[in-house]
C-alpha cells in the first residue's frame, strides 16, 4: 500500500506521488502520516517535511513555510505558503 502525497503552493503543484510515509511539522508538533491514517486537518509551522519513499528508506527533506495539512481518504495534501527550491 502507498500514501498519495501532494505538496501545493499558491503558485503551483510541487509534488503529486505515492510514497510510504510523510512526517509533517505541525503547529502542535511533528506527525507522521501513513496510508489509512484517520482524516484530520492541521496548521503547519516552518520546518522540514520528511518524505519516505520506501519503508526504512532515507527520507527526502523539503523545507516548507506555513500553511495547512489535510489527511483524507484520498491521501495527504500539504498546502504550503512557500517551498524552498
């Protein structure tokens, strides 16, 4: 199974892919999202988004600034104000 992950800014769709897990810098602390996670929404703080393509793999780090994260039946969408790079 895989988690569908999308990273979006006001200007463009940055990523849309299936991954193993994403760790999000939530306003109340970091949280990990896997396939089948319960639906919820959270504000996010400036920090590192960690994207694990495979179980046990080395994560890719993406620096983001502000925004929201939504976990739904269709996967995880991160709406960031700004993405480095």
